[in-house]
């Protein structure tokens, strides 16, 4: 049983995890701890997790999660700030109360490890699903010649093997598939696995610091041809892992600001890894005493071999104090314009394309609800297309918090029209390149990459 996270510290800018010997899966809370845990839940968690209007896991879903996953969320995941007022003992007590799952989430691994020493991971040349977009253009298209099946074959498929992951209540990571291996990252275990495609046995596992949220990406290191798995987690770390044995090549803390997480997939081109950064601070604004908001979206480029930072692009300038909310809490801005999705790579024009979300507070910027093109080598913006202007919105604007009159909701809040889908590089009937971008407004945009993102057409499908 892996030891459990109870403390985080920073040393020379590097995120370090300290572990305790407490095995939470084997510990049942005492009656006093049960009462204290309920009191902590009511004080720190119930406003979201027991509120049907909030898009947060309900209490019954939390009860099904492992204690390890819950504690990890408070120590190195999305609940870090919400639990910042808790002591280490209180975090442990809360995790014990919340989870009814007494299973060790990792105990099953030993029995499932491959016994045949001849089983090895695939060669770099034998790959089928290598990343979120199934290619740098994000077309997500797999031809029959590569898939090996057609729609007509589906009724004849039979189950070969299946796995259930104890304590895991969601799967948010797209796998990688090679000729003989499937690489999977179940959320909330902080782990990615390499399964033998024929037998389902585990070739190796790799544990990181936070829940796996991005898809996995497969490639080879320059010069050495060593195959790797690349991914990001909700703790804001990017990992390069040896695809043959699961050993870590490097791990980089991408949190150039606080409250940063990775939801889109890091993509690799030549010697760089391009990482989209989003922020969960949008939800923290529902607390009227929280000084919202100081973070914003970004794209960073890392060196593929070392994981070191090469350049960074910020979707807004650094936040400064603005107005105070109706309860006297200092508000900050500009903020927001997060990058939730996987960038597209345009090698012909040496550009990277991505979409952004709304601003969290005022003042608004021309980079929110936008499609942005960056130079692959320098990170300098080539052009910005903004679909919806003046969109300032955060979770304080939800009806259960106060709606447009919520204490930390911006004046004249916007419609929250993110670009929540990855940009697709496609071709029109004449063979000319066109960028396709879907927006939460129900709009699909066709943009001209040779004319600074000028609108070719716009089709409103819903809304």
C-alpha cells in the first residue's frame, strides 16, 4: 500500500511530497472522529457537495471514492485551497469520514502483474492511438486501415477482458494504444498503467502526484528513440514516462501561478512539449470572502528531453487589486481566459492554435472566449480572434450563490461562452486549410489561418 500524502512543501520552486505511514484504507474512524468528520464536512464541503445546483460530486459519490483519493485532492489536487484552513489531522479525519470504501485502491495490482517475462511493451513503430487528437490537427479520425474494424463489425465483438479500479468513480483520460499495449490513466488513483493487450495483465504502473485528467500522449525521444508516455494531472505536473518499463524520465511542476491544473493534453512537436494550463479559481469565487481572482490561462513550452521551461505565454497580464465586493472583500483582475483543451499544431505555418474561456473578473480582455495563434518557437502571439467580448463570469454568479447579484459576481456578468473544444485543422472542398472551433454558445466558427484568423463562416447550431 502506497503511503499517503499528508503534507506539501516547496523547495527551490519544486513541489515535494512528504508521506506518512498511515494506511487510511485499513483505518476505521472512531465515533468521535466520525462526528468530527461530519462537522468538518458541513463546514467546508456541504455548500457544494450537498447542493444540487453545483456541478460537484455528490456525497454518495464521495463515499464511493477511496480515502487515498480524497486526501490527495486536499493535499495536491483541486481541493487544496478549500481545505487550506484544515490541519493535517483534520484532513485525515475528513477523508476517513467521507469515504466508505475500505479497499486498498492499489492492492489488486500485485495479483494482476504480468507473469510472463517475455511480455514487453511495443516498438515505437507499432502505434495506433497516440494522443487526444489522433494527430496534431485534432481531427480525431481513425481510418479503417488503421483501426482494423468497421461499424459493421461491432455486433460481432466479444469481451476479452475487463478491469474495474477500486475507489475510482470517473475515467477522464483517453488511453494510448499500441500493437500489444494499452496505456490507461484512471482518475483519482494518481496512476497510469500499461496493460498487455491480449491478456490484460499489468506490465507496469507509474504513480504521480495528482489525479490524471489529460489524455495520454505517445512518442519517441529524439536521438534515442525511447518511447514515452506524456500526460498532465490536476496537481499541475507534467510527466514523461518510459513507455517500456514505466520509469520516470522527468516530472515538471507547471504551476507558474497558484490554482493551476492541466485538463488539456500536453502535445509534442520536435523538441518541445506544449502544455495548456487552466485554473480552478473560477469555482473559488463562490466564497464571498475569497479574493477572486489572480490566476489566468497560459501555454508553456518545455524541453522534451529535460522538462525544463523554454517559454511561456499568458492569456492576461498579472492581476492587480480592483474593486471590493459587497462584503468588502478585495477583488482582483484581469483574470481567467483559461485553456481547457488540447492545442493544435500547424507545422506549415509554424503556429500553435488553442481556445480560451471567459474572464473571471473585470476588467475583461481581448483574449477571453478567443482562438489564439502562437509561434511554436517563441510563444509570441501571431493573432487573436475573439468570438465573444466582455464575458466576465465566475461561480458566484450561479443562482444558488446569488445570481447576478452574488457578492463576487462581476457587474453585468457575461454568458460564460468558453471555447471548450479543441481547434481542428481541416480542409475545405478546394483543399484550403481552415480552422474549426466550437464554442459553448452553440456556434461553430470557420477561420482562415492565412488571414490572421479571419472569419470564413459562422454557423449557430444551438442556443
